[in-house]
C-alpha cells in the first residue's frame, strides 16, 4: 500500500463530520387577532389543552398573539376516540412533556394544516461532531447533516455561515465540480437542508484549507 498517495478517494484524506441542526425559533402563524383588529404573528406558549367528552378527546397547542397575548388553539386532534390515540402522544399531553411540545411547535407540516400564512426562521444551532478525524494531509471535508426538525435554511447559507466561505466562493467550488451532495440533485445547494444529506467539498489546493477544516469541526 502506498501511504504517500494523495488519491482523493482515500478516506484517510477526508475529514468526516456530523452536523446536527436544530432550528432556534418555532414557525409563527400569522392570524387575524380579534383584540388587535389586525393580522399578527402568534407564538407557541409551550402549553397544551386536553379536553375529554366521553371517550372522545380534543387536544390543542396554545399560541399567543405577539401583540396582546390573546390565544389561538391549534388543533392536534379533535373528537378523536381514545382507542385511536397513540399512547405516547396521550402520555405526553397528560404530563405536559416539554420535549414533545417543542417538537409539535416546530412541526411545520402540522402547522400548515391549520394556518395559511406562516413565518419561518432560518436561525439554527449547529452541533458539530467529528466522525473521522482529519489527517494532517486532509484534502476534503465530508459533512453528514442530521436534522432534529425541518427548517427553511438553505444548504449554501449553512455552509457559508459555518465554514466561513462566501457564497461566491461556494459557487466557484461548485462550478469546478468540487462540491458533491448525496442525494444528488440540481440546485441542491439552493434548497433547504435535509436530514441525512451528505456534502463533500474538495479543498485540495485551497490556501486556507486548514482553517476551513477546523471550522467544520467542533
Ligand atoms: Zn393581538
């Protein structure tokens, strides 16, 4: 085996990192507020309501108007028979489970079923872990994305923020065929980040390669 090889396919020349991404701000529905007499953003209060009517239950996530604290109840389910409710969901509702409530607050698809206009936020917290450390001669970085919840953040914006690269430079690397994504797709960098997505950037010959590689890790 030739250990001097700088063959770019060699895993020992790839810094492999995992980025776990969590959005910071829950999406806000814009709703007509009766008290404010205008359309306002509503924010999740972190509280739920559970109502029983015989064997049928209603559950809501409570939102508050950002202008006046009026509430809006977002249905989680309505008039559902107790036998049709997932036991874990029922347990979370009965115990005010904070982690579960947070997950529902960030559930964009669920919110879309009850609100027409939704304000999304691209601010995220990125936790970086090294899966395979960089050799001194690392030429590439491979990033595995993990998304706890959906976010509207675009892939190129994430790379720009976290690796300290301008969008122009990312575009130049992309044009030179030095950025690869899995799954493949046209314009992937301009779309929102996806769970399990992998991004590989070939940094061979870049003068600030080591600085970029160090920003890719924790
Ligand atoms: Zn209001």
